[in-house]
């Protein structure tokens, strides 16, 4: 009954629509009745819809999922009398007459059992089918009602189309304004806000194909709308001792695409802290928790890394970030606009002055740029000396 589990780039489970992750337990092995399997020492998640198992092997991470609808009954498997060192277990009786045991080698069996029992009792995994059926019935009823509506001249012609668009825009504005009035309303209208975001994003995507001049602005709006929040943020209550590891994985999933889309492919840690906490809603984290999570990025071999500059500035960047690539962009900018200051680069690439300074220093160290210091400040030029010396060496080798 287990199926392959789809994982994110940071090896976190990709949840289904409306699925909520309740609890995480480490050090869990899977048994086929009383027989050991190859699935040992993994992380197990209880969600509203599934039981998820993910191996902790960073080289070959694999995941399995079991829908809760396949579980007929659960029990606390007895410990053998002659083996008091045996790990506590949970038995799962499946609908297909199968029997699976979860072995908790690091403890946590009783808490996990209670949460699994609650998830099975609530049966939220059945709501998805009910929702789909209700949507189909509502669509059919709406179609029938629309066919029965009488024709009105107010809805005809260009004027009717404009009035219809204005009405929809007004409803959208009212939804957004009411949703952001306070936290309670925000939670109540969260689903409506997400739907509005999706619709606006789709409109932006269609406009982007028709009007290339506003593509950058439309892309920023789309990214903003599609990153309005993180569903199921990792918490200490959920992840336990694996909190900072799971937080690092979720941070990597969240920040990777914004890093790739940023001109310098890096963001300062304070900027990351603000973006990440804003997306987490009420489940805020401390700066210390963020820093500890970032320290695990390299250990977990995630696609995001933490980098320390000599000036003390700490940034996050993608694993394939290249200082040479940004240096080439700066050279192209200078070729087009002339010598540039730190402020010019910051404005030209829409990055902070701090990042602009660090990127320019990195390009200077690689001898891609050279500086001119005066009472007016520092101005950077393309390093023609390097090209000149290279040409001289080639001529000498030819002779």
C-alpha cells in the first residue's frame, strides 16, 4: 500500500492540497509484519491525509507514503518477553489484509500513536473526494441556473462587459481589504486571498506574453502573489530535535527561487529573516534559530549555502552561484553606461548597497575590475591592464 513519495529539492515531502503536517519523528524503521525491510532509520510524518516515511541517507534519499484511508486499525505491538531491548512499535492493519509495523528506535512511540489515532478519527483525508463531488454538483447547478436566467440589456454589449469587470474588481478589493484588517479576518479569508492571488498571477502571465515592456514589473508582482505564505511552517512542537534540520530544508525550498531570480543571486541574512518570517505568518522564528538552520545548509547538501564575507556580511546564495558571472554583468553595464560607483551598481541591478559593494570587491579580487579613488569617491572601471598584459604575453610567445 506504500507509494513513492514526491520530495522537494531539500528532500522535504511535497504535500497534497489542503494536507496538514502534524508531527515528525526520527529514527523509525519499517517492518513487513515481523520481517525487517530495507527502510531503516527514517523520518516519519503524520499528516491529515497520509503517513510519510523519508530516509535520512543524504546520498540516496527516498520516500514512501501511505494514505490513511488504507489503514483499518492500529495497535501498540507487544514487546517480546525474551527481548526487553526491542524498540517499541506501532502495528498498522491495512485494508488489503497486510500488516506493517513501525519501530521507534529513538522513542516517541506513544505521542506518535496518539496523533495517528486523532488523524484517523478526524478522517480529513475523505474531505478531498467530498469537495470534488460538491464542486461538480455546484457547477452543474450553476450551469442550469445560468441557462434559466432571463436576458437583460444591462449585461449586453461593451457596457455590460465593463460593468461586469468593475463588479469583479470591486469584490476583489473588498476581499483584500477585509482580509488584511486583522489577524482573525486574515485567517478566515485566507482561502479567498489565495484564489485572488492565483487569478491575478494568471492575468499577469497572459499579459507578459502580449506586452514585453512591462515584463519585469509583472514578474515581480507574480512572484509576490505566488509567495504570500508558507503552508505548514516547521515548528519546534512538530519537528522536535530535528527542528533546525527541517527548518533548514524548508528555508532552502522557500528561498531558492527568489535567490535565482535576484540579480546577484544572493540575499543578506537580515533580508532573508524578514522574507521568511513574513511568509511564516504567526509561526515566527528567532534570528538565532535562523542562523542555526543556515548552518545545516551545507551539511545537508542543499541547493542553498551560507557565505561569510571578510567585512562580516553574511548572505545566502545558490550552490551554483558564480562571482565571475556577476562580474561579467558588471563589465557589460560599464561598457554600456561608463565607469560606475557602488551606488550606480546598486541602482542598476536593484540590489542593496551592501551587496553591491561586496560583489564589486569580489570582481576586483578576480582582476575583472579596477578602481579609481578620488575625493568624489570610488569609481570602478573594466580592467584593461589584464587584457593588455595577456596580449603582450601572447605576442612574446609567438616571437
